[in-house]
C-alpha cells in the first residue's frame, strides 16, 4: 500500500509543473492605505507613479504610500470611474458630475461643463488635454476645455447617425467614421447632402475577422492621429488617419470572459509603440500592427478586470473586489516548491539535492528534469543529510532514527540503540543535534554530551555510561577542523584528551552558537543566536564580521567571493574585507523580494539561483547581479504655502518654530526596507534618519542645500537636492544691517566729533585764558622794562645838567620825550610793524649816542627783501637787547664802541635780527659783575628770557622765537664784543 501511494505521488510530481510563471506577489488593501478595494482603472503617469481610480477617490502610489484625492481635496465626486493621462503629466478624471478636470502637481483642478453633457467612451488625447464626446440638444460634438470651462465644439446633427443606418463614430473636424460590412470610410458633414461628403476609405491591412461585430463598438481612444477601437468580444482595431490604413485582430487568446465583471477587453498605451490589453486575469501586449508581443494568464488571486505593466516591468492587477496586487518584475524568476509546508533544510550532498519537508520526509530534486522524489517518508524529525567519503555512503539523521546507504534512493533505516529499564523501553541515545563523519565512523552532539558512533551509526556508550568529561549543557553544533573537534552551544568547546574544554571566546560571542562551518584554512565561522557572525582561528583570534549585528545566523556560506547569510530577518550578502570587522552589507533579500517570509531556515545555491528553505515552503530566487536593479527617485513631499516649487522651500525667519521637511521616494513596487540619509551642505557628512522627515528647528536666515538620499536593500540609491531659503526679517537683511552699522558708525563719529568739539572748545577756552594770562604777564614785564629805560635816560639828562651842557640836555630831553611817547604808545600792542620797530631802535640809539657823545657809533641795516610796512614782530624784544649791547658792552670798553643791528630776510614769514657790539664781551661782563651789585641788570636779562619763553610756549602765539648769545672772542680771539641772534617765525592762522 505504501509503495502504491509513493508511486502515485511520484507520478503527480512528474505530471504537474512545479511552479507557475507568477508565484510571488505583493497585495495591498485598505490596511495598506487603499481608499477602497473596488478599483476601476490602473494607469502609470509620465513620472512613473501608479494611479488608481476607485469608488472612494483617486489614489497615487509611489511604492511606499498611497496619496488619496477625494472631494475634500477638490474632486467633484469620489466615485471616479475613468482616468486618462496626457503627455504633460495631467491626470484627467471622469465621473458623474457637471464638473470635470485633472490632477496636476498634487492639486485638483475642476471646471464646469457649460450647456452640454458628455457621453460615450471615446477620448481624444492631445499633448495637454483630452476631448470627450458630448452633446447639446440634437447636436453632438466634442467637449473641449477652454477659458476655464468645458465647451462643446465641432457639433453635428445627431439625427445624421439615424440616417446613416449603420455603426458610426464622430471625429474631430465635423467628420464621421462609418462602419459597413466590407469597408470603413470617413465622411465630412455636407449641408447639401445629408449623407455627407466622402473623404476616404481605410485600406485594410489585416486578414483577420471584420471590425464591426454585431454587438457594436466599445471604448475608443486616439493617440498620435491613430484611433484605437475596442469592439465586441476580443476584437480591437487601429485606424491610421494619416496613412488611411486599418488593422484588426483578436488580441486576447483564452477562455470566454467572466461576464460578471468584464464584458470586453481594456486597452491602453505602453510606451510609444505598444498597447496593453487586459481582461479578467488575462493580459497581452501588442504592437501597432496588433501582433502579440506578450501574453499571460495571471494567477487568479481575485477577479482582476484591470492589469497594467509599468515601465519597470512590474505587473499590477486591480478589480472590483480584490483591491490591488503587484507581481514584481523579478517574480517571473521566482519558483516555489512545497507551498504552505515547512522545509527544514535544502542541501547539496555529493552532487545530490536533498530537501526536507516536515511531516513528509526527505526528497531528492532533479534540477534537469525539474522533478522531485521522496526518499525518506518517515515523519521522524530530520535535521541533516550528509555523505561519508571514506565509507562512500549517504546518511540522514533524525530525532530517533538514521538512514544510510550508498544509493540515495535506497537508504536503510536504523534505530538508535534502546534498552529495557524497570519494565520500560527507553532510548539510550538522546535526540542528536548534529552529526559529522570521521575517518571510521561519526561524531555527534546532543543537548547534553558528545558521542562517537561506528560505521553502522551505533554509539560506543549508552546514555548512562557516557564519560562525564564529554558532557555539555546546551550543545548545538559539532565540527571537525584542523584535526580537532569543536563543539558549539552556550559557548565554544574543544575535545582534548577525551574531555571538553571551554575556549576563550566563551563570553565574547554574547549569544549561543547555533552554526559552525569552515571559512578558509585559517578561520572557522561561528553563527550565533542573535549576536551575528564571528570568525575564529581556533586559538584566541575571534573577529566579528561587520554588517551582521543582532542577526540570528541559521546558515552561512561563501558564494562567488561573497558571504551569504540565512537569518531570522532575511538573506544577506556580505562583502568580506581584509579587516573582517570592516566588511560591509551589500544586499539583502526579504519577503517583498520573493522570500515566503523573512525567517530562513537554510539555503543553498544552484548557479545564480538561491534556494531558501522556510517554514512556508522552498523558494528559488534568481539573484543574478542586476536582477533587482530599479530606479530610486526621491522627491520633495512637503505641501504647504512655503513650497515654492518641486525643489525650493522658502519661508521668512520666524514663520515656523520648527522647520519640518517631508520627502518621499518613487520606487516600485514596494519600499519595506529602505534606509534614509540627510546632509546639510555639499561638504557636510551624511547622517542616518529613521524616516523621510527632517526636523531642523528654527533656522537662521540664509540659503542652504538639503540633500536627501534613499537606498533600498539591494543598494539601489537615489538622491534629491532641495534649496532651503530662510528669508530674513527686515532688520535681519543686509541693507538693514548695513544701515544699522552705518547709523552706529555715524552715531559713533558724531559722538566722537561732539566730544572732540567739546574738548577743543575747552582747550581753546583754556588756551585763551592762558594766552590772556600770558598777555597780562607780558604787559607786566613790559611795564617792568619801561622804568629801566626811563631810569637810564634820566641819568643821561642828569649827566648833561651836571656838566652844564644845557643845549645837549634840552635836545636830549626833546628826543627822550618823543621816544617816551612812542614807547608808551607801542607798549599797548603785542606786535609792531617792522618799520615801527626800526624807527624806535634808531631813536633809542640816537639818544644813547647823545649820552655817550662821540664814544658810541651805531648802524641799522635792513634787507631790501623785507616788507617793513607789512611784516610784524613782537614788541619790546629788540630794544632791551640793543640796550644791553650799549650799557653792558660798549659802556665798559675803554675807547669808542659800536653797535650794529641787521634785519635779514629768511623767507616771507621769517626774519632774523643780529645785534652785535664791539664791547668787552659777555664773558668779561660776567666777570666784572661777579663782585658788583647787579640787581637791575640781571633782572632785565631774566625778564627778557622769561618773555621769550612765554612767547614760545604760548600755543596761541603767532610767532615762534629763537634766541642765542655768543661772545665773539669764542669764535676769534682777535675779535671783541657780543653777538645776539634772534629769529622771528610768523605762524599764519589755520
């Protein structure tokens, strides 16, 4: 009986195919964001988004989220039963309403229909709008969107259709396409002839059935001067209005349609050269000559009235009940064996492909014949299959039995040794976890100990006689590597001298070891239960493999230089690096990529095909490089008043306390395992984000480039750049800052100038006060000098009276009185003109000459270049000097003496005066007066010096005066006398 059942099962496997063409799909419903499970139409727009018309609004899908448009967003109704897309990207919608329009850039536009209504299913699609069949009263025409409303154009009398007595289709330009039994032609309206004026007859290029079946015409569309007409049954015709040709064909080959859901096929464009045709789970792609390029019968997951193939090769299905379903482009390369059954492992063993199905046993799969056969039908839990090269036999290990033999199709069942104890039959050997071949037998590990078995798989010890040194708590895996046995479980052990020894990485793996296998000649692989993968050299070098963090490693293997991992969360491909810790994750495969679930029990490769054993079955996925390549197109998804365009976000500082930028990703068919990165500025570093929203807080004014990058599990990546403009408030603008800076600068300058002006005023007031004090001091000094002169003059007069020189005394007194008058007049002035000073000196010297009689001679020389009438010098400076020359120089000289006064031109503001005498000299005079009373004489010199000092130090003074006295004997011993040089430098007022 068992053999008969086995034979029937084998025949079943041989007669029926193992897998269909589309076995992997992703399904969407209201839980995933669909507005309704009732779908009227599927379309792909110019950007690549999938659009769905439903009875609860219009939805746009980007691979991650459904953007739903409803009446709240501006639609005139939620029941949208038709969509059309024009090349400019507008998505036009049709519904039972007096308003129609389109969706463009996430905004709904709606316009009223004026004095008409649309009818039929004919759409004339242009570059930027569509035309609809419409009517107004007895006239039919086309509804065209003009000036914010739908208006009827190219109207014809509807009664003409009745006169034609045949099928007809109205065309733009007041033309009719007329269908007859043996021809199709075009007429133009002719007012004189009710039948119209014949334009041309289409030349039929096909050898197929007639175009006008009895059931009439269906939906018509025009693209690029071609009219596509869907007629009864599966018939479709294309009419070229330029070439005047036509072609007809049956575009669906299959069973009769399910009239419950769909009567005739639906068709739409696929690129510029092809047309998609679908009807009740059947799908075709035809070229412009209606030659079938593709033809598929899709799995009947639900009644799919609408099928679409997008530009990425994904197949989408929608219907009135089942929602949305997509077969990814790679689903045609995905195969499933034993669907719904737990597959424990799939393994290549000595060129044979073994598959373990729980509760069914072990199968051998023949990839060339695409068949499989059960070789172990026992329901005992199997955990591995292997080959013993020394014994040249296959072996299979289970919980209670083993199977072995040289022919994999004829394996002999062997029971583990059992014995009686207290009247009960007990198992001597516990359930094994792993078994490996040795030179003459096997080594195996259970959860409690390590055992050795002979070639017949008989244990050398019973359970109760196992050496204590081989006992282990939680043993899982055993491996023979570099002539040594290693055991993994709650740590890593090795067998030395028949004893298990804990190795150093006991606590470093941080999780139980559940997988062990050689990596290369230097390292073995240690897979852990949630701690990732490690490489170990058998001594002390334990290295973590980067990219495996927190993974449960069920299986690891090397394939084409990469490390592949079967884990509790998908299959991962790691690119090993020289420093294994720097290894990086290249690619991952999950349920959306074809796995039956994310938990993978085991895996094996057959060429570029990955076979994954899972609790839901065995799946084969073609992982050839490039197979999962797809376009990743990030976009800016923030919809508020600050969005300037698709790549610019502009706001004023303070508009938002927290700037949140929302991004999206267009990537079909699904985005369950994307990672997202952001960076601010070209030179900054990328940082990882948990989602597609970036929160920036309150940004300072300025322009910044925000970069957003999305990467899927296969390394496909796309990047988007957004210009973020934060406009400053008026006081933050450059002009405001410049104006404020200028104001502060002017204020500082003004305050500085004001303070400086006040300081200068104070200084000037102080200088004026000081000048006035200096003037008072000068006046006081002059008043001290006047008595000196008067005293000398009175002595002279007294001298003449004593000598009885009456005439001389009278002459002297007359000249003296005149000189005194001049002196008192000039003493009121700070300065005198040069001619006044010269006149004063000459009069003084003349009086002194009278006093000295013939003993004194003088001479006053004036440089011709001096303007004596205009140039001024300080008053009462020269007279005391000349007086000293007479009274201190010539007076003490034995014999006659002379005084010379020279006025020398230096420049227009400078005059130098030399007063020279040939008296005893200043040195002799100092010696002479050293022993005499000289109160007056020394006082006169001190007064002169003090006055000259005041003139030099007074900043308000108009002159700078230099003064020097020299004894002529210092220059030449042969000379005698004193020379005084005084220079007056006039300082013009600034």
